[in-house]
C-alpha cells in the first residue's frame, strides 16, 4: 500500500527574517522584559523616539519615553501589572529639539517565558498630524469653550467675533440653559477689555431694593443698616464688562436707572445725588420675550432698544441637534478629566437616545446627563442604562408611538403603491420627504419627528428615493 507523501517540514522564521519584517512596519514596536527594560525595538520606533537601536536596548521604559510621557500614559503600567492590555492611549512625547509629538500607544503582556518571567509588547504610532488636524477642527467648532458646528451656532460664533472688538451693548436672548453667560464671557475675553473684570449679576435673584444697592452701591446712612459706604457692581466692573442676566425681570424703577447708565455713562449711588462716571461695557441677557413685554407695557421700549444694539439669539438645543454628539464628546472629556474615571466614550445606543430626546433644559441638561452617567458608569463606554431616567422613558414613549405610526404607514402604503414610487405625485411620501428635508436643512432627527417616522425609516426612504443633500 502506498503511503501518502510526507508533509514538508515547517520552517522556523529566523531571527534575521523576523527583524526584517518588524523593521518594515510603520508602527513602532518595543518589547520589554519583566523589569520594563527594552529587549527589542524596531526601526520605526527608533525613528519616532529619536534613538539608535544600540542606545535603546537595555534602557528602562521611563528613560526611553521620558518622564512626562509616562505620567500621561500612567494607566499602561498599571494595566500590565494586572495582566491586562491598554489600548489607544494618547500621550505627548517631547523631542530632543523641543518639538512635541503625539503618540497613540497600545500595550499588552506577553506569555511567560521558560524562566517564568513575563514581558510586555508596546506598539505605537505617530499621530501628531492627525491630532493637529483634529485640534484645528475643534477650534473651528469651539469658541471660548462654546461648542457647536451647526449653522445656528456658527452664526453665533461669527457675531461674537464681530462684536468683541467694539464696546457696543449686546442683548443675548434665548431659553435657560442655552449658554448665554458663556457667550457674554467670550465677548469679554475676546475684546479689548479682557484684562478688566467680568462682573455677572443675576437680576432675578434679588429683590428690587437689594438689586438697586447691589448695582449702584450706596452711601452711609442711605437706609437703615447702611452703616458704611458700599461700591456697587457697576463700579466694581469699571474698565471691564458687566453682565446683567435675566434683565427682563428688572422692576420699572430699576429700568429707569439702567437707561440713564446707558445714555449718560454715569449713575448715582443710593442716597446720593452725585453722579459717578463709569467706563465699562454692558451685556444683558434674558430668557423672556422682551419685544412682547414692550408691547404689553411691562418693559421700557427706550431701554429695550438701548440694550439691543447688537442682538444675539441663542438657539435651543432641539434646533441644533447636529451639535449633540459634539457636545456629548466635550462633556465626556471634561468629566473624565475632573473625575479621573476610565470612561472612554459615549456608546452608539446611548447617543441614539440623546439624539432623539427633546432636551427641554438645553445644553445645561445635556451636561447634567453626562455628569449623571459618570456617577452610574464605572468605566468603558456609557450605555443607555447609565443615562438619566427621563431620557430612557422618552425613548420608551417614542417607541410606543412609533409602533402605532408604523402600522399606519404600512396600511397607507398598501392602499397607495404610487406613493412609494420615486416620481410619486404631489402629496406622495417622496414629495413630503423632499419638502421636509428642505425645511429642516436635512436635519434627520427633526425630519423624522415632523413626519412621525423613525429615523431609520427616513434613512431608508432617502436611499430608496435616491435623494442627495444639496451640494453633495
């Protein structure tokens, strides 16, 4: 009986071949022994770190990468000590000529050797160029800690930059939680008065008599309890900016005095008739409809127009849903730095919930939601169960309504097949979708709400009808 031919013997890769393979890679590769000393390094790692292979071998890991880099990547040795991997760690490496590089580093423990010792493998890439591009993009989407890439927020950024160089009075209007004070601070810090004080006054938090003294100060004996002279917020803000928040809640008697400040650039302390000149910028904000209050006679028309030299309208978060992922990422990074929790990202299912939520509390509510998630989540990624109950309940309610709507849409499709044709008649699904997409500037979440469809259905119909966003 013929024997089957013997399998050819497997050839081991020689150390020279292995070294050539590793040297051909663009990633830097370093192997460490159990004492974290370099026992192997490839060509790319030598080029990125600026060392020769001979100088690197035997050096300690901290000596090779530098103290500053190792402190930024401190969770890597902790993970290796526990026999775990550490992935996608970003840290800055300072070169010998003072240049800074950003490395993306991953490390994992190696199997124990015959002697029982366990080393580790470190793989890294130079992502400096990518990091700089991302930072440049972030600068475009951020202005003095205000985050937004949507059209409404880019318009706000433009107005802030245009008005910052002047001393024009600004009125910022918008719902609570939209970031009115942050815009006021940006205007101040980007302008010529940046070195002066920024004084914020919440006009709705103080009673009429207290607010008057708080704004304008008082002289000794002006009223019972006035045992000494007191400077008001207008004097404290001299040379800088005063921010009058909730200006719509100011009583008529205070409105008259504010009008005089804006007209004459002077005021009188409570209990005195001596005018005090001031040099400052006034920025006001309100969440109330001042134009309607003027029509009703509850807010002075002359003061309204003195305040509204440059109006800035802050959009509600529901009208800038494109910014939700960007804002969420911003707050995840903020709370990760503040708490030190190893939370890497917001998971896709959690982000889907946030995109569908109406956000009545605007950006402030979104920030609070991420802070809540940092309390519930112990590490890794934020999932739906880590979000506040109202977000999860909103999704349940939307799902229940979506089921009913889905049945209605199915029934309608069965009775009118022409509605699904790419060239359906006026009033068809295609025509309604095209019109609604144009009205919402292709905001998919808003389009889905207006058409009472799920966002998945909207995407499916866009694909089926072969629609394209203008300009794409």
